C-alpha cells in the first residue's frame, strides 16, 4: 500500500469493497476505522448509477477490489464509467497490477504485450481469438482461474506448440511462483498438478510472441503448400511466370522462391 492510498482510505466517507471481510482485514491492519459497504459485481450492476449520484452529491467513496488493481478485469470498471457519465470525479490510485507484474516476471523478451483479460471459456471464442493474435509480435497475457488453467494451457499448446510461456501464480504473495517452459511441457506439468489438487491462487498466463522455430515452420509449410499448388497449375498449362505471381500473392513467399518453385518439374 502506498502512503497516498492509505491517506485516501483514511479521508474517505465510506469504503466500498468486493468483499468487506477482505477489505476489513486490510483496514484493521492499517489502523483505519471506516464504514464498509459491500459492492461486488452483482450489486454494482444494480447500484452503479446510485453510487455515481452519491459521488456527484459530494460523498467521498473509496472502492477496493479483493486483489490487484480495481477496474482491470474487475467490476470497478463499471463504477468508473457510471461516475464519469454522471459528471463526477474519479481519482485512480496506482497499485499492483498482475498483468504488468507477470509480464516482467515471466522472462519474455517481447518488448510489447497484449492483455486479454480472462481467457475465453468457450472453445470457439478461444480459437477465433488465438488465430487473430497468432501473427502479433507481442507477449500474450491472460488471467485464468485455477479450475480452468489446465484446459487453457492445452488450447494454447495446441495453437502455439513452438512457443514458451509462463504461469505466474500468487504474484506478490507468500507463495508466489513463476513456472516457465515450452507450452506443451507447461500444459503437461499443470495437468499433473491438477490430478493431485495442487493448483491454487490467482493465475496469470504469459505466452511469448512468435518464435524463430515457429517462423521457420510456417515458412516451410508455405513452401510445401506452394509446391502443391504450382504442380496443379502446371498441369493446367499455366505459364511459369503467372504461376510464380500467384504463389507470391497466395502464400506471401519471395519472388525468387516463387519462381524457383514454378520452374520445378511437375514430378
């Protein structure tokens, strides 16, 4: 907790929280006595406009999440929107953010990252998302539940078998752990842990961007596909110059490689 955050809690008229028991322990440890109001995701969906009216009326309300930064994959986002739309003032107090902490701790060498919030639950949504992110030259960061992390890693390993990733668990806490491996191995490791009930705590998955091995494999695949198409076009009597042009457009290979493939025997 920063000094600024402690002062904000001290001077607030009321402290709202996802779970008053959790925030109550925090206030007790800081020696702060304040009225607490529960404001979890369900209640916030019902009371966001009312809370905004209270802020606009001059009440100073502090909002605390159970863990991490309020508003980042968190119901606090709805509260910020409601208050701003009502013309109220929102003051954000910087604090720990699991996504940024995991990005640094993961060991990735990517200088940019994509934060996707919680990993999609449905397979169709996962496939669409990962296909769109595949060419992105950035680390991919997702939050995930301990109950779903194994399935998430299996999907990621299937989509990106040549990438490394890190599972960052219980960040900034006593049992903090960073496990970094190639994705297929990482999926196997956590599948073993799941069988013995050893997966607990808040989890962040950080997947490296495209690797050299992945790029080489994609290039080899494109070359092979181009050869098959070139053979079909030659059989149809297409000129080698036109074959090469189509291969460049269809597979994104270089002109030299495309022309060399176009010149190969039909065999």
